[in-house]
């Protein structure tokens, strides 16, 4: 979510886990570093400053420029 509480995406709402590979630049830097330190079954709040998220460009139509993002993340499995 954004710092004002607006939700921009939720894999929980879709009832489908978000899958990605660490180290492949598939996700923002905040996820690479935050999820990379988690253990299976752990839940964490990741607060990503713009330089660890989408920076000064944002993601047009979804995330404004220079946005700090807050994620509620649960690591379900590792492969």
C-alpha cells in the first residue's frame, strides 16, 4: 500500500501467491533485500523508500513518483 493507506495490489485479494526468483531483477530492490532475509513461514512488513521501490518515476497510473511503499509479506516456500 501507499503511505496514505491506498492499496495498489494484493496477491491475497487474488488468492494466488506471488512467485518470483531472487537475484533476477524481477522485483523491486526492497523485495530483493527484504525477502532475501526471511525464513519460510515468516511474515514481515517491508517499508520501501523510493530508492528501494520505483524511484522518482513511480509506475504510471499505479504508483506516484517518489512513493514510499508498505508491503505485508509472507514467505510461503522456497525452491
